[in-house]
C-alpha cells in the first residue's frame, strides 16, 4: 500500500485538509474508488476504510493482479466531516457538484479539479454516494445514461438492482458524469444508510466492490456470486407521495414486497394523534426507497416502488 | 390584490404559502400586458424585499399611470427567508436549481412547477437577487449568451451599472430564469448588494430602472428621467481575482471604484503571526464591480471581479 496526498488545503486556525489516496498494486490505472464528498457520508467513508484494510491484506498475500493498480480515496471532504457540516467551507459548496472542477476556480472547484485530474484516467470508477433526500434505499448501482454507460458491467457487482437514469442539467457537474465522458466506466454505489454506520449494508457494499474487482481481473478473491442484478430505468420506479403532512409512521420496509392496496404507512396528526392518512400501495412491487425521517410534508415522496416486481 | 400562487402542508400545523400581489391598470380585468417581478428564491438574499415594496408603493401612489398588469412575488422561498437560509431549509436544496419542477414531485418541485405555470404568458419577468453574504455586487443584470440578443434591449433600460452576459450560476439551466426564457418569457436576473442586507440606494436605482423599462414597454405612463445605460460586459473583459492563499482578506479599496493596473486591492493576512501573506494587486485597469466583504478566505476564494476596457456610461438623455 502506498499513501499519497492528492490535494492539501491550508485553512486559517485549522490543520491542513489533506485528501489522501491509497494505492494498491502497480501498473495500469485500473480502478478508483472514491468516498464521500459531503460531510455526512459516514457510511460511505466506513466502507472505503474497510476496503483499504481488505486491499492491504490482499496485497500482502500477493492477491493484487500483476500490472493492475487500484486507488481508494476514503474521504474527500474531511473538513466538513469533522464539524458536522454537509457542505464545504463558509460558502457551503457542494464538492460533489463541482466536477470536472477548475484549477483556477474557487476553492471547491480547485478541490474537484485536483481530485479529478488525479483519477480521470482510471478504467473503472466507483463512487460511494448518497441520495440528497433523507431516506433508505435498497443497495444498488446507479449509472447516468449518456451513451457511455454499460449496465452489463454494473451487473458484476452482484447487487440486487442497477438503475440507469437520464441526466438532468445538474448531473453534468458530478464525478460520475465526467468520468463517463472521459470513457471511464463509472458506477455510483448507494447503500441503505448515510450518516450512521450500518454494518450489514457496509459489509454488502464492500463485498460487492471486491466481487467487481475480482470479476474484472484486478484481484484474486473468493467471494459469493451475489445477485444477478435487475436493471431498472427511473421510469420503472413509482413515486408514492403523501396527501398531507404530519408524523410519518412507516410500516413497509425497504427491500420488501407490497401488494396493491397494502397499508404502507400512516401520517399522524401531530396535534391530535389520529391517523390523517393511510398510505396505500398504488401497485404491486418492491419497496426501493423509503422516507426515513419522522416528519413529512404534503406531497413528499414517502416511498418509491419497483413497479410490478416480486421478491 | 394579494393572491396565493401555491400552498402545501408542512408537517406541523402550517402551510407553505407562496403569494403574489397583482396590481393592474383600471378596467383591464386581467387582460393586458403583464410584467412579473419575483424575488426571494434564495432566502438569504433580501435586496428584492425593498424592490418589491417600493414598486408596489409607487404604483399605489399613482395607480393612474399603470396601463398593464404587474405581478409582484416577493418570497418564492418563504421559509428560507425567515431563517436567512439560501437553500430550502431542511432539504438543503437550492430552489433555483429545481426549475421547471414537476407537478407530481415532492413539495418544492410542485412549488417550482406552480411558479412557472403562474408566470407563463407574462411579457417580461424580472428575477431580483442579492449577492451572497461573501461578496458585494454593483447593481447588474445577468443574462445568458443564448438569450442575449433578446434580453439586452430590455436590460439597457434597467438603470443598472452593468449587464453581464454569459455569467455562470444564476443563468444555469435549472434556474427559473432559464426555464422562463426557454418558454419564451424574457427574463432578466438582477444582482446587487450583499446577502442578508438591504441597500436602499441600490434598491431605489433598480426600482427606477424597472419603471423605466415599464415605460418603454408602454405599461407605465410617466416618463423617467436620469436613467443611465449600463456598460456591457461584452465591451470589455471580466477579470476574476482569487485568493492564492488562506487567511483574512483586508480590502484596500472601496467597492464600485475604478482601479488602475498596479493599484493595491487588498491584502491577505495571518493575524496570529502579524504577517501579510499576500498583497493583491490589480493586473489591469477597470471597474471593481465585485468585492469580498466576508474576510476569511481559503485558497481560490473570490476576492474581486474587475470589468476591464470599458466605455463610460451614458444617460438616457445623452443618447
């Protein structure tokens, strides 16, 4: 294992923020795994840290394939991680929306540029990321449809789902989109947690990445074959919106199947305690995403269902 | 008349309500050319509050001059304004990156869609912003190059100091202005002042400009005087000056002043060492139209923007 400083930023009254990369093996730039760019991605940082540990052990056993180099960047935004902020700096910039960055741009753009310039030539890019909206989701791989995506490769992670979606204007500033534009096969891995460590899901994500690296001939590692992923588009997901706001009492669980008309949740009146609304499943399907906070507003997405899919 | 544009229930005994005030000329009954003034997309940008107030006050004072419809939306992100949050509180999302929205989406996606629907059909929309809390701006109109030919003739009458074509951020594709321009409603983005503050002088200048534009459009009968024409960014070049080290920025000049090449703009200091880390020197002559107000900077932070190689401004009378 070789540790390198990808970018160092000095800050008044704080120690320098160093973005560290850990390299394993020698040879062509094969795979790069990037951790959270927001200060609340604790689960994503934990998964990266577990990968560094696992790859270090594999390297010691001679299990990194010859001529292959793997890089892990466990955390990009340690500045925010240490102070419980989601975004970067006094200007609260979202580093994950600054790619490909600009070397002479503002601070967040420079961080993005430094990271991107270092990792842009890897053949495979895996980013551990999170939804902007608070909620739990089934672990899955997400890809942006920009003509360079390859859902068959995403299948090799062995996670239950692969989601391919059309880019929105704001996506053009993400790492995934810019990696794909430079012909890196890029994948975003979503787990069912964000701010808190979830051991089970972290283990599943770590295994999925090691499985992918094995199948792409970068490491020698025996692992379970995982799932044959179900490939979805955004249109296969049905939003279940609330009709009113209140206290959200969740019944349906992520990854579980619901039938048309099943009671998925209740909205409780925060003053009187009665159920203002019972959210019913609008279709048969599997719960892909569930709102995780205790309060919910009218019109919010309480769930997303994989339409007409059974366990 | 104050009307509700959009309303949706929050979790605990309150609705999120977006309102507008409709002012219309006598006898129009909803028919006639309509101009919309919107503000408060970012909750920490308050300059538009004075602009909305002053526009409504002047129309109420002389309602006989109004020959069209004026819709004024002071607070598109009302909950953000109450807590001085640029983003939508709790969601931490930028409303001005959610347009055109979706009628079937989450609460603020629906709000964005409802705002667009309400603005459709207007002859003109003016989206009033302030700067961030970090840098101070002169009154300016920002427009996207894609729509420049259509928008510059409107922007000239806005009595601002500058029209900046091809500026980033506020003319991004997911913004209200871009969505409206795509829909064929000419939309100007006004920027001025500083976040979390109201500068009455800048506000008055922009309000004078709004009435000048309304006059040119035949919606306001009283002819304006003393309206200045802005410099165009395309006449010169915008030079960005950024911090090349971290520390505290102490400006050596006033905002909105001309500097000459070699003039000192400020310095970045390290207080605990009593040391000047870097002197910031102007590389070209020009107008400092942006100047940092928030002292703490990290490497790359914007310190100033200078519009170089520009012509002097002219007033309407001189033209």
